[in-house]
C-alpha cells in the first residue's frame, strides 16, 4: 500500500526519493518477469533444436523478434537492451492511451449531445443486441 504525502518545497527531496524507489522497484519486478519469459522461450528454443516441441521464441511477437534481432556484426541484443526497449514501448503505449482518453473525456464534456448519443448507442449494444 502506498503512503500518501504532500510534496512541498520543504520535503521535495523526500518526495523525489520515494518516487525514485517506487520506479526502481517497479522496473526490477518488470525485468524479473521479462527474464522468466525470455528464459522459458530460450528453453523452448533449445528443445526445438532437439526436435521435442514447438518453440515460443520463434514467434513473431515483439519479444520474440527482439530476442532474435542481430546488428550488422551479428551480435544479438543483451537482456538489458531488451528490457529497456520493451519497457519503453509499454510506457509509450500507456502514455498515448491515457492522452487519448483525456481528450475524449474533454470533448464529451464540451458536447453533451454527443455524450447522450454515445450513451444511447452503448445501451443498445450492451442490452438490446445481446
């Protein structure tokens, strides 16, 4: 559970330290999860080479592509580089989705007739079309 506190000039250093610790903790958890997934895909890839089963690392999702990606010298990305790229893409997707939702809410509050029309459409789709 997060502690609630107010940031003001007298405790700004404390606030920044708390935020930094939370970000670092979240990054560690995300990287640990990515490491588990990449490890299981590498095991699957080794099993594929031995002919025992299908490999998930050969999938064409973002992580699979990053795991197979090589530069012009034939060097693959390190796990740390994969972590950085995946987390950047996830943050960008979250940030852009949040921005779009904010704009939608702003426009709907400025146009109540549009909001009413959307409510009617949603009601029909959720309760009548089912």
